[in-house]
C-alpha cells in the first residue's frame, strides 16, 4: 500500500502538483505479519514496530467455511470504501 501511495504522490508532482487521488487500497501481507481468525471473522495485522490493528472481515459464512483448513503464506487485503459498496 505504501509503495502504491508513494507512486501516486510522485506522479502527481510530475502532473503539476495536482491533488493525488488513491483509487484503490490493497496490500499483500505475508504470514509473519498477520493472523487470520475465521471463527471471529477478524484479521489482525502487524503494522509497525509492535503496533497491531484488527479488521473485521465482511463476507458470507459459506465463503469462510471454504478456507477453514487452508494454510496460507500470503494474504491480499483490499479496502473497500462505502461509496463502492
């Protein structure tokens, strides 16, 4: 997410310093920086130097059941703003 935001800011400087617009926020997180709890539908992300944040997963229970025995190395997180829903 940081790399994408940095690229958008750099591009806006080249375009006459117009206000940058982030259209998508997504990130890939490896297994060392997240904990997925399917029972409570939460994702715990390690952000920076011991700081963690919890995200509530918004998905159907059928979809959650599909991933119960799934062992993952990396997870993709996409932020969807209310306007897009």
